C-alpha cells in the first residue's frame, strides 16, 4: 500500500471514530466492471455478516454499482474490509 493510501485510511479511521458510536451500521459503496465473477467476489467478502447488498448496472452495462449495508464493530473493521476488497481488479470505492 502506498503512503497516500495509508494516510487516507488513517484519516478515515479517525473520522469514523469521531463521528459514530460503535458498533454501527455502515454503508459501503463500490463500482466494479460488470463481470459476474467480480460482483460475486465482492458479495462473498461480506458473506455471513448479515449484509444487505444491492446492485445496479449502469445504463451502458459496463459497470455495476454495489451498495453494502452491514453492521461493523469498529472503524478498524471498516478499513480492514476496504483493504480486503481493494484486491478486486477494477474496483472503485467511495
């Protein structure tokens, strides 16, 4: 992980710790290239966590947005999940 990304995650942890009471429900939003394997890989990362996952394909069909609403224990857990799914090729998180 590069320094800029590492600094981003440190700031994110701090902000989450200051703005939410933990555990809390957290909404992840991702965009992945429309590929059943990539969407499935993302969904599997949240398997057995009680996550509510919604997908929506773009008008052109090239991309799929994935919203994941899930109960997370701490800001550290949120960041760890972002790092875990960052290995999916072409994923964008926001």
